[in-house]
């Protein structure tokens, strides 16, 4: 949905967009032909070939789309399948700048690292990576925080009928094969489960935890929810728990702004960037440790009026300063000199 949010923001600013979604075939269910192919090749070889086939298609599709649409600006959002050779070719065919926005640690993806020097401007959602990209031959690197699409996370969303005291939506832990697992998220959610409140957990991996974890009883879905269901679940919860992924060092995730736009009260782990995006603890509440989180959960469950007052302030700040329309206006001002 991230690419859709950005595309819609450009349209709201008066621009025509063409959206190319990459790797979409990797998320589709396997048809009969692919299931037979997997059986014949074996799962490992099938998955490797499928990934490379998808990347080849993505690179060809990018070249064709640029030729067809002839854009004045190419905005790549993450784009890990695009090889440097494709981007270098594309850059010669675009009528304006080629820019990138990375919401993850860009150093996880070799194609992105190899393309640092190709992009005219490189944006990162965590300012921690600005200097690191510059050190690796990047140029014109800027911090661009995440944001919210206020039309998706809006007042029109009806709260879910499944209420709870505390909700967490997200994967259980970092599980990418080339880096060690990070259980920090599990530890924080488990601590909340231990205080005996009505906890709801949605996401992948929680059901695979050892059976002695108390939070397993709170898992309501083993898959990630679509945006509208996440919004409905947030609105029916007293507290939205925000525990950042290991890759976010100083930056703030999408959840911060999405929960905020709904007027949902959240407790978020302390991030350096929050001090520039908000004015904690006046308009958002941060926790520093597991013991601090447990203390704050108990306090705000017992003080609903205080909770609602802060949530209203969070919502006001998010809708005034942290929408995708605001972010894309900043981008255009920086790379094009104008939003018109």
C-alpha cells in the first residue's frame, strides 16, 4: 500500500502518475502449473527460479513503463529487484530526476547499495542512514520520515466489534536469513501479556513461539491484516502498542502516524526522531524500557480521560504535519523546486 499512498499524494498535488508494482507475482497464490513445477524441481530450486524470474520481469517492465509514460520524475520506493544496470539505462530515458525512498535499512539490499550513485536524490526514513549512504558514494541524501494516508486511516472507519485493552499488529521478530533474529519485540509484548490485561496480537510468527510464552493466548490472527482492518482494530483498542523493528535506529515507523491519524492512543518505544516530529509527552507517550512500558500501560488503562486527551493531540499533529501529501510536497520542493 505504500506505493499507492505516495501515488495518491502526487495526484492530490495535481500531478499525473503511473504506478508500477514490482514483485506482485511473488505474493500471488500458486496455480496448478506452478504447483506441478514446484513438485518437479523441488521447493528450493523452484523458489530461487521464481524469484529470479520475477526480478527479470520487474526490470523489463520498468524499462517499458518509462518508455510508455515518459515521466518528468521517477520515484522508486525501495525497489530492491531493480539492478543498477537497469536504473542507469532508465535514467537516460527519464525527462527529469530519478529519486529513491528507502523505508528499510538500505544496506540489506545489494541492488540498492549498488545504485546509490545513480539516483539524483536518495531519501531514507531513518536519519541514522544518511551519513552511511553518503559514505558509500551516495549523493543528495536526505531524511524523509514516514507518514499517513488520511483517507485510508480516517474517521470513516468503524471500530471493530472485537475490543481489547492493548493491541499489537506486526510480525513477531526479525527473521531475514542474512541477519540474526531479534527478539526485542517479543520481549516487550510478552511483558504486556504478563500484567493480565486484554491483549490482542495480529501478525506472523507469534504462533511459532515456545509454548511457555503467555502472549500466545492473545494471538487473534497469524497473518497481517489489510489496512482497513488494522484501522478498525486500532479504533476499538484502548492502547496501540508500537514496538519498532530492529532496522529503525532513530526513525519512526508508519504505525506511529497511522494510529495517530485515527485518534488512537499509542505507547511507542523511544526514538530520537520523535522529538522533531512531535512534542513528547504532550502529544505522544514514549517508553524507555520493559518496566517503563508495563508501568505506562497500567497507568493509562486506569486513566482513560488522560489517554483520550493525548490521543486527540497526536491526531491533530499528524493530520497537520505528517501526511503523504505533506511529504511529497517536501520532495518536489527539494528535487524540482516547485510543487506545481
